[in-house]
C-alpha cells in the first residue's frame, strides 16, 4: 500500500484488513490494533482524541509539554531519525504508519517529556488521581492490572509484570506487581499502584540505527534497581 496516500485512505486501508488470527487463538501484538483503538475512542467520545486527552487528562494533570505531532521546527524535540540529506528529523515520528497518519495513529506520534509522563505515571500508581485531581476511577486501575483471559501477560493496553516471570499465552499471571509499556525507540513506562512506585525511561536508540543497543538489558537493570524485580 502507498503510505504517501492521504491519511484518510491509509486509515481506511488499515481498518479494513482481515484478521490474521481468530480472537482467542494466539496473542499477536499489532500496531494496527492501536490504530483501530484510536478510531474507536474518537467515535465513542464524539470528538478528536487529542482534544479529549487535553480536556480529560493532559490539562488536569498539568502535562503542558505533551501533544501529538509538534511543529517541525520544535527545537526541544529529540530527533527521531536522519533524513537522506543527513539532517535530523524533528517534530515527527520515525514510524511509517505514524507519519502516514500525520501523528494521529495511536501506535506512534505522541511527544512528551519525562516530567509530564512522570505525572501521568504517578496518577496511575496513585489509583487514578494526583494532587486532588481524579482522572480515572480506582476500578479502572484495577482493570488495567488484570491480565486478559488467554492473553498471557497482556492487559487492556498494558503489559503486566508478574512475580513468577514472563508467562506464555493462555497462562494467567498470578501475582501482578506492576503494569507498563515499552516502545521501539527505547522508551518505557512502568508503575505499581500497590506500592505507589513508577518509572519513566526515555531513550532515542532509533536515531542512529547503526548503534546496536540492548534495550531489554538496560530496562531490566533499571527495573532491578527500582523494584528488585526483573521480568524474564
């Protein structure tokens, strides 16, 4: 498919792809799933997702530096790749789907800072509220901590971290000590509502693809220093 097509055409193409597997057969992480989630959330909210998030999450939490697709001349934005000219590419995602959908993809294109994400993580680790501002109900946080049936360590939009280590498909995580998500650029967000612990790790390993970086090892070391637990 031509990823230089208009964003509406790209979104329609992605949303109309047939399922690769029947639901419940196997766990398959897919960026297209997050594109579908973005579209479903907008339709349910009846407004653009960035506006909803600004009104319900970013604004109330004081996340002033969080947004989708900042200006190309964003001097504060870390470059995500080098153009063929050798010039650093700022203000956009290196992800092909994210660029094709002009940052409104669901799987890529959100820019933030460690400080802003720290407030978001603290809200989750605090049961859905921060400094007297409630963003999510406690029962919603409990839902985030619950692995989905037959999905191994995956919960709703998050990966659960189990004290018994990494679990396989159709095996439930028995003792969840945190939830989180990682990104291919080397980012990681982790929080434990039970202990009130959270962690934000922002790196930019895709900027210089020639550099081979073992992000799994780096994340494990950070987790170990923070919690004493390592997910294998």
